[in-house]
């Protein structure tokens, strides 16, 4: 099926998967929506090159979550207004705990992560056939936001205004609205590229000399050391 890529990929998914969950997202890093060899058909393998054409757009797009058994998901989400909230260790710790908690609740493997000052990348692999990436993300983000705002109220009330939304029922946000960026990955080579990409983030941004130098990353655990949030590599296709 040939489709143009100027946003029409959303319609393509609408046609193919009308019942799938969809939501509005903000894509950080001007990233693209890409499907990587997605079941149930191999349609997306061919569609991939066309989909990459929506790379470098900075428009709001809809994120089509494809919760397919066995797929890994590369998730990216940003702090509210892209504020460098995660440059403060306390919030990284809160986020780490939130990921641990979500892992207990939703049964997924955490294969790689990096907490950048203003955004987060996670590579996760749900263990169950039936799962919801939206629920997993919601658990992680809500728990972090609740604790971070509580912390701010008690310890730095003057800092709260940075997170103020002006909305009555949701007065403070820790995370940018929307689901972030979600890419399904099944091919082993793509998984390895994703892990390396995630670990290279602080180096690319000039924040670290090597991936292992960045505290809030799984790079050290991948090279045999320990990191602040434990990763589960027993189900990773190669080691
Ligand atoms: Ni990044």
C-alpha cells in the first residue's frame, strides 16, 4: 500500500487498525514515528522508509500505540515545557523508584534507559502477551509527578510556579502533556542500535565523555557494572 507521509501515515493506521488506541503526542527531539517490522503483516517494513519522511517535523502528531506481544518499545517523554527538571538528582531518584514500581505492577523488562535533564528514554519489553504501554507510562509518569510535586511543596514551594499550568484541576505538571514518542522494535539489530542510541544521548549532548560516565543511564550495567535502576537482560535476544 503506497501512502504519502505528510501526516497521512496516521490515516494509514486508522484504516488498518481502527480499533487501536491512539493519542495525541508531542514528539521530542523532532523524532519520527517509525514502525519496525511490525506484525501482523510485514507492511511496515516497507512503509518504514516512507514513514521516516515525517522526521524533523515539529508538529503535534498522534502516537499510535501498537501493543503487540513480544515487541519492545522505545519510549521518549519530556519534562513539562522541556524544563531540565531531571538535572536535580532528587527527581531522578523519584523517577527511578516509579519505574521500579511500574515494573512490579505491569511486568516488563527494562532493557535500557537514560534520564536526560529534560527528557527520558526507556527501552522496555512487556513480558505478558496482553499489555498496555499507555498504562505503563501512565503509572511511571503519574507516580513521578505526584512525588515530585509533593517534594516541591514541602522543600521548595517557590519552585512550584515553574510547573504551574494555570488549570484549576491540574494545577502543576511535571511531564509534558501527551504520550511522548513510542517506537515498536522487534529486530535484534534494531534493539542493539536503540540501546546504543539511548546510551549515547549524554555524549551527543556534550554532557558526558563516554556513556558510562553518565550517572542516570543503563550504560554501566550493560558494560558489567551497576547502575541506579536495575535492568533485566535475561529476555534480551542476545547478550
Ligand atoms: Ni534524547
